[in-house]
């Protein structure tokens, strides 16, 4: 959805990077099968994170990788994860979330911004139509709608607590991450992953859009909480806000750190550890530096000397 | 925690007999025997405990020995509920220290906007940390530091939070790639190799 949850590629091993790409491509391919070819456009790194997590829970016999050709990169075949239950579920969940977001936008947005949810309507219809053959999504879609409605109510009421809104979004992601898991241990781990990831994504998005939202008088949880102290004289996020935001976001990442340590050993777990320990802190650094947290699909990373070191050095002071 | 007088349903200036009567009435109503075997047994037990504690407290207070009571020894807390006006942050601190967070939170939220200075922000932040509301808590602590930059206590709280987050992610792959990768080691090894070659009559590095 937002692309804040991605690995920090420079510190991945080559084989880990290959596997990560294979999961990404496998998810894209599976989305083509499960929710229709057009749905592949809605793919994002956040969904890939969910897919990697759900695949880490699968029995190793269920996970296989194979060379395939893909219509986008037709020049040479790529290594992809074969369709498995985790990927099918992720594709279904992605369809539900995209549809939920569309309905939410349709309610909240005004003016030209309304065009986007309208344009997405036929795509969402076709995705919902396709997905029913592979995975029953009514229960999940219902849960997502309820959470989004709750969130929308809080936003309309002008909620001044960033925590409460972030928590609702966290709970939404918790529903998405745990749906369909029966084993109680897996549910607990996935639940923690979902909650923390959701909160992280929500707050990062709020921070990213802070200046725009204030300029356009739109709801923003951080602006609501901080009021006049949100921006400094130059109209940039104030140092106080940045410092508080960073520390609080790291608390969520610590929760993810605890959860990732409980996963079974394996290459997917190592990738998840990279995302949790380095990729997400890197997203934070980018956002705090005022760059968009989402550098786009093509630039999976930027090699900047001491990109991760920057964080720790700044903290030592 | 509630006002013991309101738990018993009597006014502050009720006579000894009135209090006793109210207590007996309530005790009969919530007696565990009435609830035995139902789903509400636990709730009733809680209620009964509350009533007993309130009665004990009132009795002791009337005999002028409040210090040893189970209410944290601060009988003044209750009277302060009725007396609105200036906020005593010391009192809120006392509540936080004794773990009475709900009470403290009610009190802090009731503080009039005019009294919300640095200390108010700091205490509000502490209470939110207690609840795990970090996004909100950090805001109040930052604002406290901003309003009173010289206060060591507020700075200390802020630093504690920052230090806690600073070590995040550092254990990741710390034990990898720490072999002999530095250049000094490499040079030393080359020189050693050269020396051994020279001993044997050969030469690895011609210039030395």
C-alpha cells in the first residue's frame, strides 16, 4: 500500500536477495492467477512482506522456486516462488485491502481526489470476482471495512491522539496478518507482526504527509496531536516532533524485533530480520531526512555511505 | 479507586449509625452467598471487597488513624476531589509513585488549560508511557523539555527513551564479516609470506 516495509538491500546476502525477488515475482504471478492480470499493478513491498511472513510459517515442502517468464520482463526468465497457500492468501488479502482503501477514499475524498477511487472501481470489482474462486474473502473484507469505518469516525471527530488512530490501523493489519491461521503460536506471532507493522505504516504515512496535510487542512494524526508545535518557522516538521516520532516508532520496531526472533530458522526469516532490523529503520531515516519514504520500485535502495550507520551515530550523541 | 463515602452511599457528615446501617445493607446485598455459582460471583466478590475496604477506611479515619490504611496512607486524596482550584502536581506524582494511574490520569485531565505548564506535560507524558502510548507520550515529554529546557528531570526522561531506542537493530549480523578484513592484517601477512619465501631463497615482494 505504501511501500514503507522493505529490506535494506546492501546488507542482504546475494541468495537472500534472490529469494526476496523470487517471493516478490511469485506474488505478482500469483496475483495474476488469483485476482486477475490487472491486479498485478497494485503489488507493493508491504504485501511482499506479508507473503514472506506467511511463507516462513509454511512447511518447507510447500515452498518451491522455479524459473518462469513474465510478461513485463520478457527478455529473460526469472526465478519465482511457485504458487503456494501463503501467496494465494496474500493476493486475496491485497484485493480486500485495495477495495477497502477505495471505499474509504470514496467516502472521505473530495474534488479531483475522488477520481482515483472511481477509476479503481472496475478493477476492484474484477478482483473480487476472480478471488472468490480461490479464497473466500467475505469475513476478512467485513473486518477491514469495520476497522476503516472506526478509523474514519476517529478522523472525523478530529482525534488528537496519534496513538489511538495508529492502534486502529494496527488492529486492521493484525486481522489481515492472522486471518486463516489456526495454530495459536503462529497466530500470536503473526498478530504481533501485523499490529506493529500497521502502526508503523500508519505513523510513517502521517509523518510523510504532515506538511501537505497541514497546508491543505486535511486530517493528520500528528498534526492533531502536536498542534502549533508540529512545524518550525520554515514550515518543516519541528525537531521536537521528529525526535519524538523516531523514538516512538522504534518502540514499535522493537516489538517486531521480539516477534521476528520467534520465527523458525530459515532463509525467509533472515530476510524478515533484515527488513525489521535494517529496512524499516532505513525507511525512518529517509522520512526524517524529508525524502519520501517510498523511493519507488526501481530504486530498491540507494547506496549512501553509512546509511544505517547514520542512525546509530546520531543516537550516540 | 473511589471515594469511600460514595461507595457506602453516605454523605461525609453522616453519623456513625448511618454509616453502619449503610454498610450492613450493602453487605447483605452483595454477600457472596447470593452470587454463589453464577457468572457474577467474581464481580460480586470485587464489589464486596471494595465495600469492606471503604468501611474500614471510614472507621479508621473517624478514629483519627488513617496513616496505616490500605489507601496509600493519603487520606487527604479524597478531600481534594471536592476542592477544585489550583492543581497540586506533587499529589499527582504521589499517585504515580503508588501505582494509582487511573486516579492520576483523571486528575491530570481535569487540570485547567491555564495550569498546563512544563510539569503538567511531563506528568502527562509519564502516564502515557505507563499505558504504552508512546506516540502521544513522547510529544508531551518533548514539550516539557521545550517549555523548561533547564530541568534535569525532564531531560533525563527524554534521554532515557532515546537511549532505549538507540541500540535497536544493532545485534543484527554483528558476528558476521568480522574476520581478517582490515588492511593492516593483510600487509602483515604479505610481509610474513615474503620473509618465509626469502628464507627459502625465493622472493614474493621484489622491492624488500
